[in-house]
């Protein structure tokens, strides 16, 4: 997860949460959650500087019925900017299997 600050105002990240859902049932099948203390340990900081970026590596493992791979991933970030405003940002992406290439003959 790459958190980019584009408005020229730094922020402290409260949490980064990634959740995988089965698209057929909507059931949550995996989750990864880093709060500010986790970010300090695993990333080195819980802060993104003005016009800066913060990369947060998260890994989730999941298994769906019939060993399907297609899933929905939500990523949620909460931050408090240097003016004290609470910011929540979420995005939804689809997980798709990598393209299979046929062996060369």
C-alpha cells in the first residue's frame, strides 16, 4: 500500500487495513491490520510528510471454495493531518489470477 500526501500537509497514519472478500458470497476471508504502533515497528514511522509517500507492505493469505482465485480487496487508511482533521480513504480492487502463458513448442 502506497500512501501519498498530495496537498502539502503532513499526517499521522492511524491505521492501514486490507481485507479480502469472496465475491460470490461477500464473506470476509482474510484481513491484515496495522495500527500506528505496528507501522512504527514494521515501516519505521506512522507519519507521511508533506508531499511525501509511505509504503506499507501487507500480506494476506486466503483460500476460497473450489480454490477460486478471484476475490475483492478493500484497502482502508485513516489519518489525522497536521491541522487535526480526520481523513478516511478506502479503495476496492479485484484480485485476478496472473495470465497463464502456454509453453512454447
